[in-house]
C-alpha cells in the first residue's frame, strides 16, 4: 500500500506552474462544455461552481497521474474515472440531463451516462497533450 501512496505522491509532485496551467485550461474547458451542454440541450451542472469541483479538484489530479502513460492507457483509466463521476453526478442529481436530448435520441435514454463517460474519458489524453504543449511553449519564454 505504501508503494501506491509513494507512486501517487511522485506523480502529483510537479511544478506549480504546471498545476496552474492545468487548472486554467480545465476551468475554461469546463465552463465551455457546460455552456455548450446547455446551449444544445444535452446536459448541465446544477450549479456553475461544479466546474471547479469536477474539472479542477477531480480531473486535474487524475490527469497528472495519467499524463505519462500512452494514449490508450490514459483513455482506459480515464474511462473508469469518468464512469464513476458521470454515474455519481446523475445519481445524486448534481448534473442534469435535458429530457429527450440528442444523446438520448441517438443512443437511447439508458445509455446516456455511458455515452457521456465514453466522450469525457478523452479529456485525459487530450488535456494532457494540450497542457504539455502550452507548458513547453511557456518554458521557452
């Protein structure tokens, strides 16, 4: 057990600049996705500040843990993380799925959370890729 804790600590022990970039990118990404979900009538957070709890407090640490893994591994582990988040969010009604939304129409109402988890699992490899590009470009300055 202590090996796992040491591994987690080593992965989360990064430069503060990197964490700040993750937080900024994921915060605006979350605001944008919440806005998009509302505009097209798919889903939304019950409260705007859930962008902070979901994208920064949940997704940033997971992204840091997964960032040096291959794309497929980041996606697979991200899928597990997002499945718990999506299932929990809709179960406790902190997220709201609009009735008869596009995903429900296309995949069926029973597959909504699965579809959301499959989509949002891409955030980990794509977010890590994007943040690494931003971070490397800022390091050169």
